[in-house]
């Protein structure tokens, strides 16, 4: 079977066991293809995370492709139909950890650049790739640190196309042009531990907190807006107790907001505290802001992406801000236009992760068309 350059590269990347934060040589492989095109590669290592900033050109505007080489753990490999790091193509699908999220997109970045530079060696502006090995993990030493580095030397990205798997039914049917914010809360409710037979000598924090948690779960946060769905609140962990005859002394509750621009992290924090105070709880509460919401309205990058999809596939594209967070939350605040455009997300993080093989060639062609529209 003759493979396209995009499929060959995707399979070479999948063979590298790059579980967060291990890059396992993926960035070096990508750079070996980019350097002959005139890209200057900069290896930026922070902590145990490898990052690559590769750029061709010195002038603006700058179109950057952004992505990650790290993948999530496979789980028990015996549950996979095919070894997760030994990619195979069966019945038109490429199987392997990272096929969809997101080594297929990385391969498509590279091959799109190869064809574009061959056709337009004197293109305007600059092409860049921002690649990290820390997107699936804490995301503390990856894209956020690269952006800090670029900002410190006033090196700006004008347009950023992230290869996250954004599509639902067909490649390009959805573009993510924004994401909701993510705010985590870590609540400890204090009671008094005691024997279950003597509840009058104890204070059960589970009982005390239940009405407050019910109020939080049923609170109306906002209606959303034209760009974002309504803010949601979800409890993700509850832990209390040491044994069947012991009233617990503490209750631990973890929760998360996925919030739109109708609220801020600060306004949500204030509203949560007001509910807890209303229920007269004794508590400690810590917050972690994973990312604020961002939105790229219609403009050059959204238009170029939609036009490229239309020219290559003939289909119209829906703009969406649904789903989880992405590294776009670190890039958008610099003023860059940011969209996410990648393969189908049906199997990401699952056993037998796969992507339709021909979709990667389609994706590469779409990326090339975006380059043509913006930089040719």
C-alpha cells in the first residue's frame, strides 16, 4: 500500500511513545522536515517539557500552526485491537494513540508547509509552528511559557491555527473560534468527628453541606449569549469519612465551572462564597483558574479557514465554542486571532483511537489553502 507523505509522517509520529510530558523525539522529527524549507528551529525546554518554536521568515504577518506532541496514557494495551504505538491502517482508518489527538494534525501541518513553500518560496510574512509536549498534562511549562518568551521579546503571532480535533461528522464541519473559561474550586467543609451512635456530640459536614451543594447545583448562572452556551457547574469529586461507625470531621468537594463571557472568574467566586456563607458553613476554599474564555470573531483567519474548507470539501462550516479548554487560552490574550481546526474528535483519549486515513490528506490540503489565502 502506497501511503501519502502525510500518512507516513503521522505513523512515524505515532510510533514515538510521547506520553505527557515526554516528546520522545517527535519535535526533532518534525524539525528535520521543516529545516530544509528554511525554518529556524528554537528548542525551548521548561521543567520536563520540550517545546519547539519554528519560524520561516522575519516579517509579519505571522501565521502559526500550534499543537502538541504529547498523548494521554493508553490504559491496558491488551484492550486495544492494535498496539497503540504500532500504527496500522485497517478498513480505511489509521489506528494508534494520537492519530486524532493530535499527531495526524501535526503531520498535516508539515506536509502543507512543504507544498506551500515549494509553490510560493517568496511568500509574504512568516510561517511558524508552536509545538509543546505538555498540553495533555498540567500545561504549566508548555505553550504558556513559550508565549511568555515570545511576548518578552515582542514577537507577535497574528493568526494561530490549532490542530485540535474539532470536527464532529466530517472534516471541517466545525471550527472552534473560541472556548469557555474553566474555573476549579476546592472546598473543605469542617465539622466535628464523632461516633454515629452519638450524633449530638458531633457535626456531620456532609449533612451541613448538602443544602449548600444543592443550591450550587441548581443555581442559575447565566443564559449564555450568541457565541457561548450557558455557564455550567459540575461537582467532580466528593470525599468524606473514615469508617462505617464514624461521623466524618471533614468533607472535601471539588467542582468546576465552564463559563462564558456573561460571567467572570471573579464574579463566580463571589457568588459561590455568598451561597456558602448563606448556609453558615465552616469552610476553606481554594480556586484554580485554568483559563479565561476567548473568542475570535469573524475576520481574516475565520474567513480563510471557512474558504479553505469550502474549496477543498465543498461544505459549509459551523463556528462553535463548545468543548473543553485548549492551548488557545494562552495565545488569544496576546491579540492573536485563534481557531481550532482538526480531524474528528469521536475517538480521542479512547481505546482504539483512530482517524479516517483520507481525512488527514484532506486536512493537509485545507491547511495549505489557508496558507495560500493569507500568505501567498
